[in-house]
């Protein structure tokens, strides 16, 4: 059975839903900031569907796989295939409105569902899953600050 993995809210309240959507949809840049992502390339785009190749890992595990990324109006879903390490790997980002009257805020949820092919890998992953999810969330938050500036976060803090 698939492991639910992790679900983590990002503090998207500091940035607009459009800004965060664009950040997540730009799969080709993941290699620049996503932990353990060594390569990310968009191979093709057909309408609202991207086909990307990603390579992730940390010694001694490395995995290169294809991911079909569907860009919906309020969500981005990536379903991975051609994996040696995973039997099933799917991520879902959902974007919603933030605080009423605040265009510089949004609600954002990130979840991942996966199943390792190996029972040993499943047991090891269970030990580190929460930390991996926290590092992923922190990477996207950090990238948002880089791209959109800390001023959006500072404005949100002053209004709170």
C-alpha cells in the first residue's frame, strides 16, 4: 500500500497565490534550490502538461525518473514514472486565497504520496520523513524570498 508520506502547509501567506504557483510550476529550476535535486529538465510541454526528468538523491541512493506535471488552475500534480526506487510517487500542490483583502497572501498545501519498491527503504524513510518534508517546505519558502523579495514577507509581518 502507498505511504501517505507528508502533508505540510507552506507559509504562502507572505506571497500571492500566483507567485507561489509560478515558483512551483517552474520545474526546470528545481535543481537550483530543491534539496537533493541534482538535475531538473523540462523535456516537453503540451498545453497544461509538462514532462520533466529529475534526478534526486544522496549517497548512496540516486534516482532519475520522469514526471508528468499537470498544471491545473489551483493545483499542480506531479506523477512520476520510470522509477527504480519508487513504485509510486505523486506530489500535489494546492493554492488558495489568503487573508481577505490581502493580495500578498495565499493558502498553500503540499502533499506527497509514495511507495518504495524495497521494504528496507520504506523503513528508513519513515525515520526521516518529517525532516525531509520540513526541508522541502523551507527550500520553497527560501526560493520565494529570493525571487519575490523579503519585502512581501515584511509587509505581511507588519500587518499581522
